[in-house]
């Protein structure tokens, strides 16, 4: 069963994100979907043909994490964009953040600082289902650094393709636009 790219055209016209930036980003995402399907197909053929013990199989297995997580992280990212309302302090997520961080501003300051760190990657608010803790993580590459068993709630792409066309090196300006565009209802719905 192949994966199909989702349509995020509803985001065209989103304040702070040019049409060119979004269309480029959608094309990049579609490449992750295509490559996930290709890698899975080739791995299936190799396994069927008795080549699962080869170095080529091992390298493709490692590559699968990059392509698959690139696909999924972009889906989560696009799906948590498009909102206009601020985070509801009285909502489920708002209350949990305040419980753990003292107030929304302290959490947001840390999340923004995580996203502003030098390097490429992702800033992700995860929920640890083992104890309900909310933690801001830096994910350097798609296929590494994900906290095992944790659920991503808010996903912010901070690879250059997510902002340089519109903001150049001004990552903080992109982060500001991102926070104005978060669909907090979608993020809140990801909470367990």
C-alpha cells in the first residue's frame, strides 16, 4: 500500500508565508512521500529475493527513517498551520503547559529558543505518554533524536527551506510568523 501526498493548498495565502515558499515546501514534502514509497518497494523486493542480509539492504533500511520521518514531520507541520486564534489558556493544552512551565510565556520562550538554535532541524513539543510531561525537543535530522514513545504535538520546521525564501537569515522573524499561524485546535487535538 503506497502513501499518497496530502493536499495542503488550503495554506496558500497564509500570512507570513509566501505562495512561492509554500509551493516549494509542498514539492519537497511530495518528494519525501515518493521516496518513502520507492524505498519500501525496493526493500520489499530485496527481502523477497533473499537480499535482506546485504549492505545495500542495510543502507536502504537506514534511509527509510530519513524519508518516512521527513514525510510525517512535514504532514504534522502543515497540519498545525492555518490557525488565527491564540492558544486557549483554559484549553487542555494551555492548562497542561501552565502546570508544567508556570505560564504560557515561559514555555513559548523556550520553544522559540529551541527553534532559534544554530543548525538545521525541527523544534517539536512532545508529550511523554508515560507520565504526561510536555518537553520541547530539538530534532537535528529527520531520522535521529526523536524521543521514543513520545507523541509530537507542535512541529516547527527550521530547515532553511522553511523560511529562507521569505526571511533570508532572519529565523526569528519566521518563528514569529509561525506562531501567528499555528492552528492550536489541531495541536490540542494531538494531546492524549
